């Protein structure tokens, strides 16, 4: 008898709510990710240019860029969709991760720059600096640079969120200070004296770990690494968010004070999740920079962070692959739309956001799942 | 001198820093048979004194009813005890050693003070089962939550409580879909799985049918003894059915305390409740 009760409880625990949907949708998403990236790589390498099955390098790079945006969208979805904290400043963590990667790539240029100075990046020579500033030290060492990709945004996210959540700043006030954070960083990075290349940013990269950034194979490898990161981080996040930790996070979204009275230190949970999310954004930034070949203060622009929120809203917040879907669709649309009617894109984006908020509160994934449900209801 | 004395304290070899002292298992000292000490509590909101020099002692294992008109300070008192509101002056101790006024809501909950709110507050987007899972008495640290797997002991505990509150057939249902009375029960169930030492129950029978009210009365009386229960209620018939000792609050302080009959014959209480019409 007791066993029967136990097993029925256990099974009910696994199939609650979107449990079924998210595992099925998640499997489809992972399978598609593997198939598409492999097909693209094979299409680029095995079929000669001009063949119908050939995938050109431009498409490979574009795909890699989309996937790093998808990772950024997932980071925003984790904090916004699951915990209800609307961060309008995740672009800052993305850009910081990107800058750390960019600094490594700058150091790899060596004496191949315009000025041919083996010790200093071009922009420092241009500014008449005589030696490398202390914060550039160590960035020619790849593992150190990768550590900084995580450490700098992680520490910033920790201090920022700890101060905000400990003072119980929530809702729209929190969103506004995240905007202020990214805006302040943008202004700082625009300054030449900061030592990060001013408004030109970091660019003219040559190679990464000795591999030429312009070659097809490097670009395919970067795409595959981006896809692998997306897959692994998806699985890890799915594991974390479907644990009891995830249920606490969703409870905090719905009624934070009640969670406190149940005995959870909600501030700690929120800080942890915020830092985790910022780290994912930083990884996305570090994957983005070698593929597009530039990082400049424009990435800190408040508008960028807001755009990420639109991606997540379109795809469907509260489900990880919804954010991925949204990022891919909106960026695909952006690439094509800006090619045809560049000045209308922002209007289209705004209209899209308004439309989705009114007609599809749960995004495209929500639309699919409600159709699934109604089909299941019919015998 | 002040900074130097701090410095001397700092370099003193005998000194043990607070963070080095291992966290003791919760030890509530009730050697004087009193579980909750509330003394001289004053809370004022913009000059309005919601609590005014309030003193209250709750014995270990007793069932106490708090009554009083709207605005008498009942809910504010609960807010102070559970850490939601900080008083302007006064002290609140849990046992003889735990100062509640220096602790956060979560720390107080983990000490063993559970609260049922006036308006049923359950996690509406979680199932009944998950609501109880969240409320379970256990380590609530982040890593524990990430790697938590439901064990049979916890499962049995939840099944037992679900049986007690007649919600077993609703275990898979979203808590938001429950009726008002069922939400009240769920909240009581959440209290029970958290195994608190002290239960603060704010208007438990609001919105319940007479049968459910009776069931609640039985449940609360059966809990007293092992647990300590403080009930805030307006329903006098209900109070009469459960209470041995009643405390009447009026304008933020204690007006009278005693058994139900004494209270009803107390001239102060009569005056406050019936007005000065006679």
C-alpha cells in the first residue's frame, strides 16, 4: 500500500505542468541543433562552391552569431522567465565577456598591427602610450583570458545583484538600474583613457590559439564550439531549473515574501541565479567576438539589452528553448529585413513586441503548446 | 579610546570570532516553560501606534487565542514576531536565547515559527504536492535544493499530511485551482510539514463551511501540547470551542487575559466591545 502511494507520488512529480512539454521540446531542440550545425559544416567543407548543397562561409559565421545570441537570450530567460526579474542590462555582461575575449585576440596580433609594435596594440601606439597598462597584463595567456571572461562579469553581477537584492529592490526599479549599469559602462568604455580602444573598440583580430580567424575551418570550429556550449548550458540549466531549486525560483517569482516565511533566504537564491545568468551571457559574448571580429562600446547600448528581452518574449519566456527560438527567428528576420528596408526595422521590432505582448503572452512556444493541448483534449 | 578597545579586543588571543563558532542545532531554551517573550513592543506607522507597549508571554505547548477589533494590532504583532516588521522599541525572544528582532524572515522560519496568513497565500502556479515539498522542514540552502531528491521519509510525511487535510486527490492539481477553503487547508498543511515549534494562525476558518470549521478546531486542539499554537480569530463561537486562554488586544496593547468566561465578564472588555452606551 505504502509503495503504491509512493510510486504514484513519484510519477506525479515528474509529469507536472510543462515537464512533459519541456522534455519533449528540449529533445527536439537539441536534435535540431546537432543536425543543423553538422549539416552546415559538412555543406561548407565537402561540397564545392557553386554546388546546390554548398553552404558558404558567410552563412556559417551568421549561424554562429545567431547561436551566441541564442545563448544570451537563454541567460535572460533564466532570470526573467523563471524568476520574474526583468534585467535590461544583460548586454553589459555579454559585452564584458566579449571584451575579455577581444583583449586576448588583440594580444595575439603581436607585431602584425598597422604600427607593427610588438608590445602594444595599435590604439595604444596611436595614443602615445609607452607601456601596457596593468589590466592588460596576462591577456596573452589564453586560460587566463578565459578565466577573466567569467570572473569579471561574475564579480560585477555578484556585487550588483547582492546590493540590489539585499536592499529588496525589485520590479521596474531593478530594471531601471540595470539599464543605468549598462549605460554607465557604455560611457566609460567610450573614453579613450579607459584603455579599451575607445569608440573603435577592439578589432583587426588575426588568429585564435594559432588558428587563422579568416579560414573556413576555424569558423566551422567556432560554430561547433558555440553549438556545443549552447547544448551543454541548455542541459545544465534544464537540470538546475527542474530541481527543487527551480521550484523555489518560480515560487519567488510568484510570491517572494511567502517564500521567505517558508524559510528560504530568497536574496541568496536570486543572487545565485543572477550570477549564473550573467556568466552565461559572458560566455555568449566571448563566443560572439571571434566570429564577428569586433567588439566596441556599442554592445553596451541599453537598446541592445532591450532587444534581447524582445527575443525572449517572442520565443516564449519560461521555457529555455523558447528563448533560443525567439533569438533565432528575430535575428533571422533582422538580417533580412535590414537588407531590404533598414530604416523600418526598429518600427517592425517595436510592433512585434507590442503584438506578442498582446496576442501571444507566452510567445510562439506558448502558441504551439496550447495547440498541442487542445489536440490532446480531443479523443 | 573607543577604537583602541576594539583593536585590543581584535588582537586578544582568547577571542573567538562569531563566524568561526559552528552553527549549533537549534536549541530553544524553555526552562521557564515560556516559549515566546514579547515585552514593551511598540510599532508606530507615521505616528499611529499599531502596537503600544505590548507584553505577551506564550507558554510552551499552549493554545492561545488572540482576539480584538480590527486595528487592535493582531496582525502587526504577527508581523513583528515573524520578522516582517521591525518595532520601534521593545523585545521579542523565542525561548530565552533567540532574539527575534535581529533575525530575517527566513531565519525565524527555520527556528521553527510557522505562519498562516489571513488571506490564504499558497504558491498558485505550483501543484499542491510541490507546495508541500517547498514547505518541508529541511536544509534550505541553495546546493541542497539543486541536488535534492525526494526520499521516502519526506514522501511519507507529505502523504500523511495530505490525508489529514483531505487533499490527497488534489495532489497533482495546481494550487491556484483550489477552492478558498481548500487553500486554507493547504496552507495549514504547509505549516504542518514544516514542523514548527510555534504556529501563528491568522483567521484559519474564514471562508470555511461549518463542517470544515469543526475539523479545523479539532486539528488545532490536537496540535497543542506538542506544538504551541497562537490563533487570531474573529469568530467567537470558534474561539470558545478551542480556547483555554484568551488574550484581548485593544489599541495595540493587552486589555485582558484569562479564560473565556472571565473575559466575557471583564468590565473593560464589555466597555470596549459594547461601547459606553449604558
